[in-house]
C-alpha cells in the first residue's frame, strides 16, 4: 500500500477533536484542585469520559479512513488494539480496584498475589503512590500542567483562576500565559 499524507480536511478534524480532548483533560486537572472538592467526583468523571469519547471519535474517524482505503480488517483491528478495550458500562474491574487500593495504601484485594494484570495494576498503584509523596516533582508533569492551565487562563482572560493550583504550577502557568499572544481572528 502506498504511503500518503492524511487528507487535509481529515487532518483539520483530527486536530480539532484532539484539541477538545486536551481541553477536557485540562478540566479534569482543574476539578481535581482542592478548592472544588465538593464537585470533584462528578466533574472529573464527566470530563474524563468526555475526553475518552472524543479520542474514541478520533480513532473511529481514522479507522473509517483506513477501511475506505483498503486496510486489511485484521490489521485495522490490531491498530485499534481491541484486546485492550474495556467498556465503561462494565464498571471498575479487579485491576482498577487493585490500582486504587495500592494508591491509597490499602491491602491488595483478594487474589492479587497471583501473577497477572490485577497484580501488575496493584504494583503500578504502589509506584504512583510513592511518586505522589512529592507532587508535581517530575519536570514534564509540571510543564504540562503549567502549559494547559496557562493557556486556558489566557484564553479565558482569567489569570486569577491560577491561584487555586499549587504555587509552583501557578507561577509557571502565569509565565506561560504572559508569553502567549491570543491570535486575532482572520478577516476575509
């Protein structure tokens, strides 16, 4: 099969959808801030699932194109990583519960002593819990959060909203916002 660039209208649609997903992810981070504690469960789940649905739309748009240009169905299924798919309608699974238990320093759920995904997720939670002892200690996490929050604050003309974030995130986000020029709409 010949390699061709993504068609321009499709590229623009993918860019827009990815932007929307990133915006929803940024909202997840915003609702996770301590001053909105009363709504965090509802709003983080709404925005996280909105972001997931939007990224599913991106994947299905690209998959439809692949079908149209003749990508073998088995190859396409591999690209879509169908073996990793879990329906949200099924609710949290044992590996999700194991991950949570270790994040919160609780005992592993029954059956996690056996090798497999559940045990792996429990170990992942343990590593993340250890890393959480030093919040935002990874430069790339701080940078990503600062860029997202700074961009949103600049676009919404609400630099005051940055006050609810940890001081190191807020300071860097302010510097990001100060550097941004909001583009003027194109005139025809």
